[in-house]
């Protein structure tokens, strides 16, 4: 391996290339680089190679185990590089690797602990996509009862997260079936679960007593507050 090729490879392995603009890599090196990388490395090259913070690692580890990923195949969740094409997306999955946009959370001044339920389901959603990729070689439905990979990721992500409060928080930002806004129509076109579907899951999980370890530690008053919002959403969904 010549010195130039070796240096390019070292940059790739250390994640440095993911922080460089594409025009800084000589075109004649690109075929050599792409031939040298695994699908995981390719995803990290495109979206970011730096590990996310510990809280996200814990959620992603749990989510990957719940989707059936063998313990020795679990991949650390990565931070979305602010310079990547996914810089405006909260989370994504590529080639079986999960990514979370901590820069976007910071820019939006998101209180992570108050949003833990939504973040858990988002990461579980992406873990289902990673599972779809492992099973199918692409992000496509595993179970034919689902009309789209996004619907499967939403529903299975909520069920596997096994917490009514997490699902209730996630449902707050889902689109109502009766919402005719362009944003809601786009959500339906992509196949995401509706607010009604997620509220129904939250109600069932409430009956089952399904609760994650984080929400199990919260006070009764906080629990009641989350459920009141979910119940109000459910009543709104049922109105003609």
C-alpha cells in the first residue's frame, strides 16, 4: 500500500474523512476508498463517525437487542455530522447503523430528559429500520401486514419500547388522520403511523402496565400529566 493510499485509509478508519468536504478528496482516490470500506464504514463516512453520548448509547443498545440484534453485532449509535446531508433530520438509519442528530437537539434547545419518551421511540423506530436492512438487505417491510417500512418501524418501535408514556409522547407529534395539511399528507404518503394508531397502542400499553425504567422512576403526578395529554389526544381523534 503506497503512502497516499495508506493515509486515505487511515483518515477513513479514524472518521476524519467524514468531517472533510468531498472536494478535498481527490477523485481518483474515491474508487479506492469505496472499495476498502464495509457497509457500516460507508454509512459512517456519509453521516458521521463519532459515537453519540452515553444516554443515546443506552437506548440504542436496548433497541437493537429488542429487535433481535445479537449482542456481538450491536453497533454504537453515531452522531449525525452537522456537515452531512442528514443535518436537518433528527435521526436516521443507514446500512444497519443508527444516527442521532445531537447538534439539531442542541440548536432546538431540546430538554432531552423531558423528551425521553419521544427520543426512545425515535431510536427504536430507527432500530427497526436497521433490522429491516439486516433481514432484507434494504429498508423494506419484514411483515407483510404493514403497508410501508415506516409504518412497521413506527408500530413495532412503539411496541418494542414497551412503555405507554413513551408512546404517548411520540403520539403527540404524529399526524392526525383527519389533518389535511401538506405536512400531514406527506407523512401519510411516506407511510408513517397516524396519531390514532399510536394513541391506541399507548392505551393498550397503559392497560398492560407497560413502563420503561426511566418513566417508572417518575412521580405519580408526572405520570398522570402524560396520560391526560394522551387521553385528550385520543378523545380528539375519536371526534367525527
